[in-house]
């Protein structure tokens, strides 16, 4: 079975930075794409950033220029670097992976990011 486990969430002040990690139980190559989604209090889950197996990256307009998605394939880990954080970035952040070879989508359990002074 494939598992995704997020870590790195916590409390940070506005303007601060944080790095989230998503550890996968299988090679990153097994996914046609991976991404980060978030769900703020009282809101629906939304796309933050995605990266394909070919290296194409897409960001939500709200985080473009502030967040960076990347992978470290040897460690089977997906990252999200969050810079210039705003209170509206407060949310549970979820790791997502879409299989290249089967019709399966995987989700982590989420990690909470709170941006507050």
C-alpha cells in the first residue's frame, strides 16, 4: 500500500517561513503528479501547488511567488517551502499523489499551519 505522511506544520508569525515535508512509502516516480492542497477553517479544500513527473509546476495564484514545491527523489519526499506567510495561509495542508500506472489517488492526513502574531 502507498502512504503519504506530512510533517513540518506549526505556528509561525506573518512574514515568516516554514517548510512542509511529505514522505512517500514508494518512489516519487510512481506518481504522474504530486501536490499540496490546503483546507482553511470553514473553507473547502483547494489546490496550492502541483508538480508532474516531468517537472511541470503549477501554483495557485494566491501563493505564486511565495511558495515553492519540490521533490527529493532519493528520499522519496515532496516539499513545500512557504515564505512570506500571511494569516490567510492558515490551513491544514495535505499531500497528494496521483499514480502513473493505476487509477489511484493518495492523500496524507494533513499537517496544520497556523500564521498568527
